[in-house]
């Protein structure tokens, strides 16, 4: 399964430089290890995508110490687009 995920520029930039290889998300998509993700930078002020994207594969998921219905997952980057 592939998940297309919006991400705000502040959080996207940290992921872009490699300092944030994880996401905290509401688990309304039933995320699973080995699922593919695409993080698409989304500028809410302009109500549009910037075109920058990071592709990855989920490597680990946990709900430990998260709000009900939320998970943290780590991912391995597999590609990117500017």
C-alpha cells in the first residue's frame, strides 16, 4: 500500500535534510511496516503543494505513549523530488 501524506513546510524541511526520519500520524489509514509513503510538502497559506516530495518505506511503527488513535512510524527514504 502507498500512502500520500501532506506535510507542512516546517516539518518537511527537517525531514528533507535528514534530521527527522519519522512521522507522528493519526492512524486512520492502518499504517503497516513495509507500506510505502510519499510526503508531499504542502503550503497551507497558498493552499497548494510546493512540488517537493520524499518517498519512503515504513520500517517500524508504535503507538507507545501516543494519543489514542495515533502512531509514530520511522521510514527509510527511497527517493525525492524537487
